[in-house]
C-alpha cells in the first residue's frame, strides 16, 4: 500500500482462546483440544495488518503466561499493543464444535469474570491513543459482556467522536452473551448512533432497528435476488441512524455446513450498491468470515475512499477467501484479494 493512503486504525475488544477438537469431532469426543487465539475485534486487527494497514489493538488481558501469549500472537502480525491493559484473573475463551453435514456448529462461551469482562471506564487512556489515530473500530460484542464493559465501550466511542475520528461499529449481536439485564437492542442502538460506518447482517440490523429482516436464500451464484428489497430496508434502517455515512450488510445463506452463498450490500452517501453472489463450496472454516468482511471494507475505504462499488467488491472477495482458511484470522494479502476480485465483481 502506498504510504499516502495509510491511516492508523484502532480496534478494541476481547481476545479469546478458541478451544476445539480436530477432524470435526464433537466436543464430547476425544481427549485433545486445540487452542487458537481469536475474537472479533482481534480478527479485524490481524486482517487489517495483513492488508498493509497500521493497526493498534486495545484490550485487557491477565498478566500471566496465557495473556502474554495472546499478545505475542498479535504482535507477530505487526499490530501495535502499546496500550494493552493488564489485570484480572483469567483469559476469556470459547469452545467451538465444527459443523458437519446436517449438524450445525456449536459455540460454548466461557467469558464471565474474564479480564475484559471486568474492564471499566477510565482504565484505557483513550485520548492518548486517539491523538495519532484516524479510525476507531469496535463491536457490539463488548457491550454484551457486562455493564462495565458496555460503559467502557460507550466511553471510547464518545471520546473518538469528540476527537474527530471516524467511528466504525460492527453490530455483532450474540444472543447467548446478553445476560446482565440490559436489552440488547437498546444498548446496540446507543452504540451504533455514534458510528460513521456500520456493519451487520440481516438479523443484526433487525435487532438495532426493530424492522423485520429481508431474507437471503440464494442457492448458487446464479440466483436472482430482488436487491430493491434490501435497498428499501437499509434506507429505513438508515433513517433511525442519521449519523451513519456508510451502512454495510453482509448476507450469507448456509445451505449445508460446507456450502454457503455470500453477498454484500452498501448504502453509502445516499446511493445503494450490491455485489455479485459468491458460491463457496467447500467451506473450510467459517469463523471470522464477517470480521474479514469488516476489515477488508475498512482497508478499502482507507485505500479508495468513496469508490463504493470497488470497496464493497473488495470486502466480499476477502470475506469469501476467509472461508478457505482454518482459524479465526484472515491471513491474506491485498494482492491475493485483488487476484480473485474479478470473480466477485458486480456484473
């Protein structure tokens, strides 16, 4: 990437230890668990760094070998970790069971009382961090963990907004995480109301807006879908979030565990854009596909600005590529995405 296009992007969230069995075994089978680091905002940070951006990741981890190992993993990708907060007793984790044939995947979270779960406003020196930053990215997952984590996230977006950064928000609704008494839609609307760029799938926009989603049921790349329904829907959602300049939707249909279709839509600067449908078969690992979409869009927006169609097509292509890579991180370069881009370009 030419240096004149580079912007410093700050991401904020909980890095997690992902524990899973090999060979699509169920969690109840076998005695060996494989450990990988991931988590939505960390996934975005790695993908942005792989695409050539200057990235800082902010989180809170325990000051023990597991917490240090997670930071070493991210540092290997060239991510800045100058403001990682050390404290708390344990690392957040989740157990993941791969989907197979007709069996869906399964996620079991173990995040309560983790270091990030107990993060509070005032722990992170946001004004120092944002002094040399251009974009701040966060997600609704941080708001789902605890009241204090939600408060810390809202603190961050308000300071970023005040200091003139572009605020990026992935709605990232996870039903099973909302257990501390707050209604998800209310909190996520508050978060999204501060954002210039918003990401989500149909279900996540439904949670934020209260408007019934438009289904995406494409069975192949050649399926015809009525994009006007998505345009009308996104415009209605946009009326509820007037600060938003770019509203991005990734739509995926999981036909089987190893066969997905994927497309994207963008409402930007009053105009609507759609991408071609990607037919992905076989899917190697679907974890982090949405995060790959988010990172690729932020990269392309920093690279090409308001060339909305180009940004959307690049995002879809990078997200499609993630389905071919094991683990949470989308470890692909800009050149690799560009090589595949013609196959995912809107006709």
